[in-house]
C-alpha cells in the first residue's frame, strides 16, 4: 500500500524532528484545554519568536515587509501575520485551525444541593458521546467576571495536589434496566451534572435558617479562594474537561493519548510552522486559530464573525489603501489550508470507513478535497487546480501526505 511506503520514508527521514514536535505538542495540550488558554500560550510563543501586538505597531507606523504581528479577538481567537514583499492586495497564504474542543460548559445558575451532594448543572458544547464523560476525573477551567469589574481565572484539577470532579454512574448491580438502553440514551446531556462536594459547612458558621449546608460550604470555599459570590457564576465561563496530562500511547510510544487533539493538533502545528519559518516571502503569511468551530463557527469569536475581515481592513488602512475593495481583493486573492482533524482508519471499526479513501495514522498529513454529508451537503469542494498546487508543493519538498 502506498501509505506504508510513505511511513517508511518518514521514519527514515527524521525521527528526532518528530520527537521535538511531539514533545512540544504534548506540552501545548497540557497547558491549553480551553480556547482562552490556547490563545494565551500562543501569544507567549509568538512573542518569544519576535511577534508584536498589531495594534501597538499600527498605532506608530504602517506595516512593512518582515513585520511579525499578532492580534486577538476577545481572548479566544488569534491571527498571526508575517508581512511579505508583495502588495497585500495580491492576497495571503493562510493556515487556519480551531482551538475550541467539545466539553461540558457550566450553566449560568449551576450550583445546587441534592440530598447532601453539591452539583454543577452543565450544558454540553460540541458533539460529544455523553457516556464517555462519566466516571472520569474532570477538571474545571475558565474565567469568572466578577461584579466589581475584575476577572479571575480558574483552573482546578490539573495540579496533582488539586481535587478533581466527576460525573457519576450507577453501580452494575442496580443497572439491569439501564443496560437495555441505547448508547445515545443511557447518559443524557441533562443528566450530566458534575459532583463537586459532600461536606457540610460547620453549624457554627452556617447562616440562620440555611438548610443547604453542603452548598454553603462550596460557596464559602469559592469566596475564600476566588473572592467570588454565587451571583458571579452568572458571568462566568467555566469549562469542564478531562483532568490530566497527555500521554504516549503504545509500548513503542508511537501515538499520543490526550483530550482536545481536535483541533489542537492542527492549531499547534500551524502555529509552529508560522513561528519557525523565517525565509523571505512574497505573499504575506497568516495563521488563524479560532473559537466556536465545534458549534458551527458562530458568534463574535467564530469564523463567521467579521474579526478577520476587520483585521485585514485595518492592515489595508495602515497601508494607505483605505477601501472596502482593497480588503475584498486581498481576501479573493488569498489561498488557505483550512485544517481540522480527519477520521483515521481503525481496523476495529472497519465498516465505518471507505478504506481506499481513508487516512491512516502515521502516514502523513491528510488532505480532504471536500467534506459534507449525503450529496456533499455543506461541503467546501476545493478546486482541482488548487489541489494540484498543494500536491506539487508536498512532492517537491518530499513530505508524506495522503488524501
Ligand atoms: Mn475539529
């Protein structure tokens, strides 16, 4: 099979380089479990590579060849630019990937006590198989915007000294009836409430008439640790994700087992490609890592917002090309690799794949000419000529790839 020879070629070529990228990737996964954390970490990496805040640079002067710039949308979406020698109207070469991952979001009125247990009510985000989330150690990551105008970042469950949380399951001996249910029904979205406590607040500390001592104890902890009130949860973004670090998988350490690889595998590699490439370029290079892909690229920080267009318009204005048309010309002349994970062939679920058109793990980057369902519904079908250009670049540089 052609795929196998590609892997042989790659193995022979540079295992050290593969290790370097993989170790950095696992670190990225460990410190970036939310879109905000990804943006924060990427800014650190970008600044270390000489990238500057786009707005600060443009406040002083026009962008010029060789400039390395970054700009952020609400802490959740980020664009990197490396300005080339060509007119920006000639377009850019763009890499894009998403940094949001499926998870459980905490609802706005989440905290309740039931029969001596304290819970957080959740709303799932993105496509999840609900049954995968129960009986696993969970962490809470996020940001609370308090009424005094300050914000506080929360991350509990990642440090080995931290507690973790969990979604409970019913013991096997009481499950005869539940075991008959379909996988999509046995654990429901509304059923996923996170267990966060069981200890009542001391009677001496309990407000008069307070009946929910376990909930009161949790609130006392939140007040003490984060200076927050229950009402501050109204303006909080707390994401529940699997706790723990990325691990090598297999005796041969050939794979990575971790939460959030969709699509941080493309985000990390795109960012790395952007930051490490320093050759002289004609067309401006751009890398976008974006939020909200998992729920349809909607909202102020998703790709259907005007953040990217507005940023390009900002660059055009700074270049003295203050027109709608210049921005549209730049976008129309641009090329993009819109990255995301592809399904990797799994022999244990062979029936789900078209083997001759499936991607194989460790056989190189997978390109999807088109996506979509049924009659390519919802697809973005890349032009044959564009696909040929991409193929040629990969072949010329002797890089393994597959379709
Ligand atoms: Mn994805």
